[in-house]
C-alpha cells in the first residue's frame, strides 16, 4: 500500500552541447517523462470510470433528517441491482429515506427504480412499476419468493416493511399484508431471501438494527458539536426469520428457529453455505457487538456459532462496528470467506475460512484492511474486476457524522472509496489511486452493488451515497482475463438458484461462488455469478449444487459469455450429494 | 495518576515555633518549676533545632482578584454547546497570551499544541508540536504524540520514524517500542514487531498489552508454546484481561484442546459481558460539557503554574481559581492553589483547599497531613490532631502521621509517653533523619536521655551536615 502511494519519481539527465539540440532533447525527455508518468498512473489493471452523468439517473438520496439527529439517518441506505423485467440487463433500485419527525417536505421522497435501456442509459420507471415505496428505506433483498419466474423485492424499512410481488409485466404489487411480513415497526437493516429448509421456496431473514422511539431519542454532543449517538444508547433486538409457506404467505419462526433468541445490533448480512454441508447459513454483522453466525442444521434450525468459529470478534477479541458483510473465496481454496466493514479507527476485517468450521482474521497478514482505518466503511464485495482469477475487494466509505471535521480532523465526512487488488498470493494492495477517476469521487457512501450493467462481461459498480446522487462506475479495465457469467434457473429448487453452490473448473483453476439474495451493506446484487478465468480460455466443468436439489454438471463450456444453467439439464446429475 | 505537591511545611517538618502553653498553675515548688522550665526550654530548643526553612517565595500580599475574567458561574445562561465554544475561545486566547508573556519558553507552545489536539484539530496541533521540536529537538514526548498522528492516519512508516526518534533521545521511554510494534503489525512485519515488543517488556515489565500482542504474533507464527506463555503473562499482570483469554481460547481451539477452549471461552465471555456493562455505564454518564470543562481546567492549571513560576502570583491565583471552578474535583488544581496560598501566607485559604481535597478523596493521606501541619501553624491544635489521626487511619503504613502527631504533643507539652510511642512507630516505618530527630525529642521529654542521644546520633549519621542535629546532641550531652 505504502509503496503504491509513494508516488512516482522520475530522473532525467539533460546535458546537451548546443542550445537548439539541448531544447529538443529536453522536450523529448519531458514528453517521455509525461508518458511514463501517465502509464505509471494507469498501471493498475483495474480501471473504474465515473459515468454517472451520462446515465440519466436523477435520483438523490435523502436521509429524512432535519437536524434532530435520529440514529437511522446515519445508516441509510442500501440498493438493489437486478433484472426486474427479465430483459437480460441489470436494472437499479435505489432505496430512499423518508421525512422523520420534525421534517417537513413538499413532496415525500420515495424509492426509485431505473430501467436499464442499454448503453449506459437508464429510465426512471418507478411510477409505472408501482414500486416507489415512501417508507424509510434501509435494506433490500430480491428473490422470486413465489417461484413464478420473476424477481420480487423485499424492503426492510424503518417502519413497516414491504414485499413487492413482481407481476411479470413491469409492475409490482404490494402484497405485504397478505404475506404477513410487515415486521411491525422496527428499524430495519440487512435482509435476505434464502431457502432455510431446502423445500424449494425462499424464506426470509429480516435483520433489525435497534430499538428506537422518538421519545427515547438520544442527543449528544462531542466537543460541543451535536452528534449522532452510537447504537449502544439503544437496546439491541433479535432478528426475524419467516418461513415461506408456499402459498404466498410466511410464518414467523424466529423463536423456534433459534435466531430470535439472540439480540444484536444487526446491520449487513449475507447468507451462504460457509461449512459446505449443503445448507444455507447466515452471517450477521452486528454493530458495536459480536457478530452472529447462525449455522443451519439443514432443517431451518440455527445455532449461533460465531464465537466458536472465530467470526464474532477480530483477531484480538474486540467487537467491531460492523456495517456491511459479504462473502467470496478470495484465495480460491474452495471455501467462502467473509469481509466485514466497520467504523473509524477499526480495520475492515477479512475472515479466512479454514475449512473446518473455523475462521481466522487475516486482515493484517493479507493487507486487506488497507485504507480503512481512518474511515467508516460500508458496502463491500469480493469482485474480480480484471478477471485474473482472483477476487479483489471494493469498499465504500463515508463517515456517519456529517460534521466530523469540526471535532476530529483525522477523518472526513466524505471520503474516497477503496479498491484493494488481489495479488494472487493471498495478499491485497491498495490501488485506489491508480484505478481511474471513479475512485477519486469523494462522497459519503453507504450501500454498493456490483453487476455487469452493460453486458460487456465485466463487473461495474453502483454506489448509494447518503444525501446525494449515486455514483455509477463503469469497469474499463484495460486487460481483462477470460470470464464467464452464470445465471441459474432452478426448477425443483427455488427459481433464482439462491443458495446454489457453483464450482467452475478450468485447468488448474477452481473457482466457487453462490447465488445470494441480499448482501454487502443492506443491498442486493450478483444474481448472476461472475468468474474471472485469467488466461484460461475454456471451462472444463461447472458443478452446480442446488439447495435442496441435486448436483448438475456442465462440461466444456466456452468462455467470455453469459450462460444460463437450468436445474436438471446438466450431465451426471447426483441427488443429495454433499460437497 | 494523581500528583500533588506537598506543602513545604511537611517537608521541613517544623513550620513554625509553637507557643508554649501558658502555665495556668498556681505557685509551684522549685523542682516542679524547674522541671517545667526544662520542658519549656527543651521544647524551645527542639523547635529551634528542627528544620525550619524559610519560605522560598517572597511573602507577597495577594489580594483577592475581582477580575471579570474570573467567571465563577460558567455559562448559566448559555447552552452547553455555546459554553463549550466559549471555553475553547478563552483557552485559545489564554494560550496566545502565554506565548506572548513567555516568549522564551516552549511550554506555551506545547500547551497550544495539546489544546488543538484536544479540540480535534490534529493538523494544527502538529504545527505547534513541530515548533516545539524546532526549539527543543530533545523532546521524546512530542515525537511520541506526532507518531500517533500518523498512526491514526494509517501512515505506519511515518509513525515508526517519529517513534524511533523518541527512542534515540530516550531509549528507556515507556510504551514506544509497543507503539512501533503496532505499526509494524499494520505492515505485517511480524518478526520486527516481536523484537520491538520484547524490548518493550524489558523496559515495562508490567505491560500486559505487550505480552498480549506477543501472544498474538507467536500464535500467528504457530509458536504455540510462546503464545501461551505470553498470554498467561498478560493475565498475571492484568487478571481481568478479556483479550488475553480470547487469545488462549483461540490457541486451545487450534490445538483441539476442547476442555481448555471451553474454560477460556467462558472466562472471556464473562469478562466481555462485564466490559460491555461498564461501557453502558460510561455511556450513561457521558457529559460533554463536564469533559470540556475538565480539559479547560488543565489548561488553566498549567497556565497558573507558569505564572506562578514566573513570579506573577496574582495572575497565577486568578487562573488557578478558574481551574478549580471549572473542575471542582480536580485535586491537582486544588493542591496547586493551596500551595500558592501557603506561599502567600494565606493559611486559612490553603486549609480550605485541602479540606476540599479530603472531601473528594477522603483516603488521601497527604491532604490530611497538610491540613494538620497548617492547622498547627494557626495553632488550631484540635484540628491538627484530628487531621494527623486521620493520616494514621487512612495510611498506617506511612510515618508522617505518627511523626506529626508526636510533634504536636511535644509542642503542646502534653502526652509525652504517647508522643514517644508515636515517634517510635514513625522510625520503625521509615528510619529517616527527621523521624529520628522527633524520637530524640520525645525520649528526652520523657526523661530518657540515653535513648534520646541514640536517636539523635542516628539522625546525625543520616544527615551529617545538619548542624541543628549536632546542636541538639551537644545540648543533651551537656545536660548529662
């Protein structure tokens, strides 16, 4: 990290004899130096360009505040990237805040859905789609909960939550009441669809941040400046788990499943099969307290094992101000690792999956916390931006105290985001400075989504910025490796293939991933899976282990394209195999 | 850590020449009269012979300041944020004034740097710290502070560079090797971090944090035996150290020692729960205004010291009073103000400050000792006796209370046997020259010249240059 930030020094020697020659020689040297300098600046193999202005997106986030410092203002919000109209490209759904007590507005803000028109143009179709919820948006998940072939959307709000069922015609219907998932009046956080009991439909995990009421709002000052109180001033609450009844309704099984017996300050969550036993587990990043890792016993009963698995705390046994959490196999050892973002003064934490149910905090030895210490960090993901076969890490940054510079000038409210490049040997280096103008934007970012918005093969980035317009980054990485995008279509298992475990084998390269619904910082993205293959120009085999289903094997797959793998259409299908 | 200056009176033991109790007895026989005279004379002699150090400071008359700057009631009409802003403004103005009034001193520059740091402007703080270094490059504490500035920005190499400068000046400075190790860990230079921590524990043998970090590093390097021993050392020093138990739990889990892992996990959870409860209590008592006032009180205290050292006692008093108003529970401020009052012979005011200290910290022996000594000066023997007894009660292991009470009795001309017992106790606890002197006095008043001489000889041996001890010795010897 420090090597890359050292700057580039150039030396020159210009001893000419004649003035004209001397000038010409000097000029050439200058040109050469400038070229070298620009080349050196562009040396990072990853290039992210800011294309926000050309997209037509006019959404501006509001946190609904009016200076009274309600805690939820600081944590809004996530976003969703998904193909809402099933036309083959990724659309964007932004969550918005809503007026809080004391805030008056002429027009109430709402969430916004932008349809991808191609070529980096997006159209606001919120009204038409009927998905402009005016609740206080915090977390979102997308999943085909009714298995009718199109993605539905669940909003985890401050206030009543909302389940929008996709009508398959570009519109949505609010079916919250019928489904029974409004979840009362809580301060929401991350949320996920997952099949907890392998019965083929998507259940719903709903995290709750904390217990809040206007009457018990805590106001504080630091060095005389009004600040938001930290969550410890508010009691923690347990999360909720709803089992899909298969008929459009859900049943609250929070207590009986075990998850409702643990109160925490839940924020980002991700669901994955961390122990490779064929079912989906749940990792919750709890703010200011130990994280939770709920291990699924295969039937939808969960045991909290974070402490035993060494994911509750960092390597020193300290709790973190956990914000966002994502999973990915950064070292290609076949096991999903976790990356958890956190508060200022703490490094974001990389938990390496040791494969035996245990993890290890490898942040320091891998350099994967570089740049995060002075910042508050939020949305994040493991993404192979240059498709060299190793997943990089993107971290969205921005303080939650909007006046922090007044009492702590070691940090800033707005901040540049961070890009950590995976060097392929288990380490990361900070290439933020060398990865294009998109990495120079300074806003107060929150949720982030990662998907191929222009279908050119590589992964782009959409960032939700607090109180501002979003940031859209196009991946223009100059030399990408070969790649493969995988879309799953469940038949007997859930239609989106959520929870399905995919293994791609290409020569000596073996990559894994899973389809997730809801991840990072209270966001949703990556319904398609992205595999970077480096120099490998063909895929020998793809194994898909469906949650609650068998294993499909697809062989000799050509690369540099998007493939749709349908359950049951692979060769060598095995039933009920464990990985 | 609380530090207080001890009133000069205590150090010199005898702060005056107590009047002999007037003899109200009717006509006595000659032997009685003679005995009485001898007692009186001996008392007088001991008083003369005892340490009597004149005040170092001139006896200036200090008038109570009615300056408008003394804001007794801070910001009652102001919102807390407004009061904090006003405090900050006043502190900065004070610091500026100090720099003007003491242009040749780096203390005001350092104070300004600390002030900006406390108010969250580390950049400006660094400017002043660097100015301090320009004038005095031999300031390891300043290099240490600057190091942390860079550490917080994740600029590890710069942090290490400054900390190494601190070590060049003072190789035994505590904590710096530990801080360097943290930065090296940030750079994943584990072997070097271990070296630094090993150095740190040689200097600071009670650094539980360094032992814990050593445990962490050895664990990562799979040297499990060393990891375990370092975690355990950390716990020996700090038994309620949850992180060290977490380390042992992690280690045991790695080694598949299930029973140990469970035991350590249970302990970790218990301590962690206690920590969380403590944090909750802290949250409940957080008071930004009170914290800012405490910080400001420190500034006024330092400023008051500067003016006092510079001879401007009036200004010093004004600032120290402001400090005690801002933070009424700051013992250092109260102690410093008391010291100033003693310097200016305002004993009653000084006693008032020590009384206040005793309310804040009733178990502090020094303030009771000072109350006693100063009460003696005012001839308030009852109050003095009460104070000395309090010293004995709260700190039976120090000799001062016994000695001073013994002296009180000797001067009062009563309780000589008890005085002797007290003096013997003092000597037994701390065989100092002064204690021996008092023992000599007590023995003599009890008619035990032999032991009186033994005691004064001890005192002379410990302080051969003390002529007063010699005088007393000669006197007793001549009598015998």
